């Protein structure tokens, strides 16, 4: 079976681990538990009649305490760039991470996932910036690890992008 | 036993799994394996056959690439992984770290589960990140609260000022008893609303101050250019993603100092909001430029974009309005630029925007240059008139020349009307620039400045006036009219050059109290006249206070004498029923009434009662009330004498139909 490595990137507390747990185990926890280190999960999916094994690298969110190791991206076929719709700084961080990935490992497929769509009333993202990034060819989806909205679609879109 | 054997045994004792790399990602245990290892890779735990660990663990597979490099050149720096998590067969998450070793020519992989250390690390990071999230949340809440606070202060208080003044004026007119009852109801309701607004304002400002206590209270200063650069750094990638260049203007001296009286995190938020606004309208391939300029007592910052320019259907000041969003590429809630405006104005600055001659627009703001932190020995904060001390009350107010500047037409009209009725000469100005021009062209005893005006704020006008007075002996009495009445605001206003503050919403009596404290008014009281030994001003002085309108004065005395017993009963009941809020409210109202007649001692006791009410300390209230009643009795006797005086001469233009005598008849009964 074809195997593809996907990395989860983004600021801390944007919901990377929650998205993986929702996608792999269909569960969600309200309690924020920070990720220290790297967690790896697998899930088999079928895209366009092809069976693919996705190896999901859930990498801790970079901040002042933990710096990103770019070697984790070695061999990655793509990555999900996760931002939190209620914290506009996380979108700025996502934009900056995309830039760094391009410098470190080159242009590989990615999808920007703006998480926490269940809290849409508290969103502080500028919709204009969202549409500007989309106009630059970014694949952007809104998701909620809590309700499951957009989660399957995000991984599916990335998988299609990885398969070309 | 050689040293390697000793080391191996020691490592095993410490819970390390030692495996020899046999090539192709396969490993053979070289010592007894710890229990946690068997929980994950049970089949490898018996130690007989090489185990393809790298195929079972994607993380190890990745790490082996680094380990291979180390084993191929063992002299290089040590090779150790960060922590990763493996799941045991039972689903337990086990943290692991790996280290590549080269021992006796063998390629050894040492695996270790730093369980306790890992738990500590998780605990530490959880606390740190929760705190960081709380801080972000708090910053957002503060912005929302500041906007709400501003709305309460201005959007709710401004109309209330008009209502107070209009009802005060109406109560002096000849209206029916029934109308008076309605008026009393209206006054009661507007007083209640004022109390609520003040309570909310106090709660919010205390709350905000407490939230920002970490080194940001008082007169903090920040470097304008450094704040701009920090914001540029955090927004740089976003600009790059859109293909918009972001630069500091070449006219800026990078080594210069740009200290402004502003708190850093809010200042960065202002830059961030202005830059985001510029990015929204600037097409890819164009540039946004940020700069700072020296304007003497003020420093100016600007953000230039190369977008379409300002919309033609909007005035620049409308762009900074609440919930204002552009038709094209509008922001989310229309709060960003509004926040910039209220924050800049709160710091005594101004903000604006213009279309640039060729293309694009410039958003700018200017802030007072910081002059260093205020020490504890700085001038005492100003008091607002609404909490005025009895010492303010002077014997009389001679006609004054007053410059009144307010951009609110209704407040301007009513205040000017009342001041003129009181015999003052009033020149009005609709904005700050007009006020400054008027000041320079004529002499004034008092200048009453609204704080938030177009063109120039009250602060700016005050600074400019004080500058023109430098070296002169006599200075004009400057009064700020504002809804921002916290102690921090008072300190700021004092620094801007104000002598007094008229808190909005205000009543006529508040305004009269302020005017009576002005040097021009007090100098008149020192002139030789027949000093009154009784409480309150003498009749002639009182007539002067109401613009020479004896009829009006008598009506006011009549109302005062009629209402006083009921008001004193109300205060006594509030004390008896242990209702501090009502006591404070009634005492405040009474203070204003006795203040009109310049009854200093009565005013002082009313103030004491008000303060006792506000602090919910009622034990001494009855005692103070007894003193107050004593003073009121003296005042009443005095005023009754005035009420019976024959008018000096009827004013020809004030001759009106005689009022029916029904009230008098009623009173006699």
C-alpha cells in the first residue's frame, strides 16, 4: 500500500492533536493538553479508488519553549498548516511557517486549516486576508475538531494534492 | 569486567534499552531490556533475533539517518533525539528518547523512557502555554472592554448631560404642578442612569487598571519606532505572503529616540491595526511604508499604502467610527480603527487619514512626547466637579468671559444658553482649532474645552494655550469637559495644563461650582462689599450669580425652601433604612442645591454625607445630618428674608403675566 507522511504544523493550542484524534479515532476532548515531543499515528484512506496509508506526524507547536526541528519534515509528502480562527496571531504564525518550510525542504503540498469553526462568533481573523491567501493559490479549509466539520475534507484535500 | 561492561550494566540499571545496530534498520539487544520496552515491542524483548525497529517506528526510522552519520564519524558531536511518544500494546503512551553511542566498535542505540522528567516537562509547558493563552485572551478582552467603556462614557453620557441641563432649565420655567411632577420623575430617572453609568465606569476602569498592572500603569512611555519595528517583524511574513513590501521610510533616523507617553502593548496593537488596514487595500507588488516624525512636543507616526486612497463618500473622521467597515476588502468587525482612535485620544493625541496626492492613503497619529515617568511627588490629581470639595464654593461669580468649545451642538447650545443667562459673555467654538483661534484673538477668564473634538483635542488646545502663556504672569483658567474621570485621566489632564475638570454628564450646579472656583470669580469676591454673616451669599451676589434675574432667583429660592423639608426627610430615611446608595445620591443632589446659594458649611456637611454613603459607612451619618440641618435652618432663614425683598427694578424685557397665586395660598394652608 502506498504510504504518505503528513506533518501537522502550527502554533501551540490551535488543535493539531485534536484534528488527528478526530480524524483517526473520531474522538474529541474539551480539555487542552499541550503536546510535548512528537506523536505519530496512522490511518488508511481511500482516495480515487487508491488505498493509501497516511502516517501523521503530530509535531508540538513551536513557541518560546520548544523550537521546531526541521528534520521532522524529512520524507514528508505534505503538511497541514493549522491556525486557530479565534487567535489571529496563529494565522500570522502559519504564514511564517509556510515560508520556513519552503526554505528548509522546498515547496511541498500543504493545506491551511483554520480550526475552531464551532467558535465562529469569537473569530478574529480578517476574512480579507483569508481570501487574499486563497487568491495566492493556498488551499484553505475551515474545520472544527469538536464537531468534525471539515476534518475529513482537510486530510482528503491534502491527500489529493500529494497524489498530484 | 571491563569499563564497557560496567557502563552497559549501569545503563541497564537506569532503565536504558541497549541495542546493537545490525544494518538495514535491524537491532539486536545487547543487554536485558527494561519492562517499558517489552510493552511496546514485545517480539523484540526475548532478544534472540534482530528486530526491524525502524520499520515499526517511523520516528526511529527518521532518527537513524542522523545516527548513521554519527556512527560513520563517531568523533562528531553526540547524537540524541528529542522526546517522542510510542503507544504500548495496551494503548499507554510512553515517552522515549534515543541516543546513538559507539562502544567497542559497536553501533549502539540507547533508548530511554524519561517518564518522570517528561511528566514534569509537560506540566511546566502546560502551565506556560495556558498562561500564554490567558494573556492573549486578556488582551482581546481589554480591547473589547476599552471600546465598551468608551461607548459608555461618551455615547451614553453625552445625551445625559443634555438631559440634565435641559431639565434644570425647564424646572426654572413657569410650568404647572403636574408638569413639575413629570419633570421630577424625569430627573430621578436620569439621576439613576447617571449613577449606573458612573458605577460601570468605575468598575471597568478599576478592572482594566488591575489587568494591566504589570508595569503598565501610570505614565508609561514607549519608543514609537521600536514599537513600529516589532509590529513589522510579526506581520512581515503576512505581507510577504501577499506580495506586499513593508518598509520603514528612508526619512526616518534609525538611531533616533522616539519616546511617547503610551503603553507599549496597546501601541503595538495600534500599529498592527493600521498595518492590517493598509495590507487590506494594497495590491500585490506594491509597498506599505511606515514612518515617524518629530513635531516638537508631539511625535507623529504614519502608515502609507499604495491602495486606491480613501473612499470619497466618507469623511476621514468617519473612517475611525465604531463598526465602520470599508465596502471593499472590509475588516471583520469595524473595531480596529475605532480602537486606534479612542486609545490615541485617551493618551492625549490625535489620529487621522488623508488620500496621498499620487496614489494611496496615509493613516497617521500623533502622541505627546514622553517626558519621563511621573514620580510620587507629581502634582496632585485633579478632582472632577461631580465630586467637588466644598472648598470650591465661593461667595459669588461675577460675570466672566468664557470660551466654550464642544463639538456636540446640543451641549454647546444649552451650556452657552445657561452661561449667558447667568450673565457671562460666551464665545463658542465647534472644534479645537476654532477654539485656539478664538483664544488668540480675545481675552477670556475661563476656557471650557471638551476633550474629544475634531481637528484638535482638548488636550492639544490646552497645551497650545499654555505654550502661548509662557512667561506671562496671568494664565487663563482652563477647564476640561470629559467623561473620562479616572485618577489616571485627571493626572493626564493636569499635565496637559488644565486647572479643573468638569465630569460628564454634568449639571448646571457642577458648572457653576467650577466657575466659582476660577481666579477671576474669586478675585471679585474679595472686593469690598457687605460681607454676609449668615450662611450663603448676600442677595446682591446671588442676583449676580443668576445673571441679574431677580425673578429667577426668587423662583429658585422658592423651590429650594419648598423642597428642603422633603429632601431632609429623605436623607434621614436613607440613614434609618441603611441605604448608603440612596444617601449618597440624595446628599449629592442637596450639595448641588446649597452650592447654588454658596452655603459653604451646608455644602461641606452634604459632601460628608455623600462620602459616608459612597463608603457605606453610616455610623456617623446621623451626627452629620444634625449639623447639616442646623446649617440648612440658618440658610432657610436667610433665604426667606431674600424672598420677601422687593425687586430692585423690573426688567422691561422680562415683564410677564403675573402668576396665579394658587401656590402661595396652598402653602399658607
